C-alpha cells in the first residue's frame, strides 16, 4: 500500500478519534463529571490532594533510600559476624563441640549458634510478598559467604534464623530481628501520618467555618428573590464580608427603587382616578340617553383597565412572605369560582397545607387563573399537592382551551388571541400578572391539556 493510500486510511480514523486537543477536552470533561460540584468538597480536595501527594513522595523516598539503606547496612553487619563464625569454626578445629564459639557468639555478638552435624539445608520456602529484610539478607549472604544457605525471616516475628552449609553439617545462627532490620522506622511514618491527620482536621474545621458565610449569603439571596425577608449580617473572610455588604447595598437600592416606583404609581393612580371621577360626575349631570350610557360603560371599562395596568406595574413586592394555610386559601378560591357562575366539580389537597408565600399576591395569582377558567368553562376543578421541594396548584376547566403553539404567547402583556381565552373585554394582563407573581415566589405558571377537555393551569412555588 502506497503512502497516499495510508494517509487516506488514516484520515477517517483521525476524524473519528479527534485530535489531541479533542481528546484532552474529553478527558477533562470526564474528570470534571467525576469530581464533586460543591465548593466545600472541592476546597477539601484542593487541601487534601497536595498533602497526600507530598506524604506519598516522602514515604516513597524514605522507604527507598533510608529504610532500605539502614536495613542493608544492618544485614551486612550480621552477615559479616556469621562469616567470621564460620571461618573461626573451620580454622580452629580444636573446639570440636563449638562450645567456646557458641559462648563467644552469645556474649559478644548476641547470636545463638548451633552446629547440626550431618544435617542438610532445608528446601527453600516461599519468599515473603514484601520483605526488605529477606532481600537484603539474602544478597549479603550470597556476596560474603557464597555457600548454600537457608533463612527464615517470617517464622518467628522477633527472630531470624540463618542456616549455612559447612563440611560436616549445618551451622544454625539465630539473631534478633532488630540486629538486621530497621524495625523502628515505622515510627517516622506513624508520626508523619498522625501529624497530617491533625493538620487536615484543623484545615477542615476552619474551611467549614469559611464556607458557612458563603452558603448563608446564597440562601439570603435566594430568599430575597422569592420575596422572603431573612435576617443577614455579613461574616467570614474579608472578601466574603465585602460580597455580603454589596448584596445588602444592592437589596437596599432595589427596595428603594421599588418604593419610588410604587409612590409614583400611587400618585399617577390618584390623578387618573380624579379625572375619571370628574367624567362620571359630568355624565351624571347630563340627561341620560343611550349615548350617555355607552359613555358610562366606556368610563367603567377605562377604570378597570387602569386598575389592571397599575396592578401589573406595581406588583405586590411590598408584602412580606409568611407561612400560609393552602387549604383555607383554596377553599376561598372555590367560593370565588362558584360566585363567578362556574361549577366546581372536584377539590383535592394532598400533603402539607402550609407553604411560605405572600398571601395576598398568591391569592390574586390563583384568582386570575380561576377567573379565566370560569369565564371560558362551565366546570372547574381545583387541586393542590405538596412535594419535597415545591407546592403545585392545578386549575382545570372544560372550555375550548388554547392551542399548543399559543400557550406562551398568552402570558405576554396585552396579547390577545383571535379565538382567545385571555381576558375578553379586560386589560389582557391576567395571565401576565399570574406568572409574574409565581416567578416572584421562585416558581412559575404553565399551561397543559386538561382531563376535563379544556385547559389546565398549574402554579408551582417552592415549598
């Protein structure tokens, strides 16, 4: 196969696998998916990972250099003593029973020596999985003695046994493990790991105290977005306190702007109501004719539209959130629907009825949806259910419904559909006000097909 053919075959494979940059991005994304998402957990990883890496490098260096070197030196000294005993035994045959040699080995070298005449070297046993002593002692015996030998470093924990072949049998030497092995080196590792655990414990304790103000700030910001007033005082590190003070200042500016807007709208409302009242008085003083009746209806319609516009622009932000009994609120809503002339076929409430909302605003949200259902349907069903983190209220009707592609359009202010169900003869703000109130609570309003054949409006607010 020629070079161009190989290149042609290689290109599709490279496209499938991607270049190095693509592979790196995929690897980084996979690692990111495995890592925790919380700030506290990630901060712990930032602290713990370098400590663990440093401890691993130190432990490996200690094991590789210091521990092995000390063990090798100690094993070399013990082997030298054994070699000296063998030389003495062979050079001075007058000590036939080796009693003097055994005494010297015990008193001067701390070794127990026995001569097993006529014995043979046992077969080699299985080597330990991890034993620096076994490896170092075997190497030294091969290098200094050069005779068949057998060692046991694991049979008795505090002793090691060495057997070396001699012309008339086997010389058996028993020594303490500490003579050939750096047995106290683990103390360094224990102190290192223990001190690291103490330092990590202190770091975790302080880190938890630093994370708490951030979580508190997030909870207060979320509560403010839901219309809940939560007491807050900046704490923690300087940067966290700066963020807390910035949030408080932002909150004050928003409240000040909303207060100014409410004051302005109240003034506009007062002036416009005065003018409308003048119109009504002027029309009342004029002779009542069909034309005058039509003008009065126009004035009434103008008054209703004005109230709707002002309510939409003003909102209900001044009201504080409080725990509200949803059962009582939905009972009142059922009564209002019946007063509008619709029949309530079903009323259900599942779960805890207590939800923290702004009562008047939430009642208005539900009334707008219920009034819309009563206007276009003859039968209305009301249901509520509490879940782990949210409370849902569903209002069903048997009216004509709204086409799927138009269900988001009807929430826009002043939007009317040709075959609309939205505020016929009204201001076109009922659904907009309902959704704004639900979103001000941190929830939303959605429209679906109803089991009754019409439209289902579902309100969701955080529990």
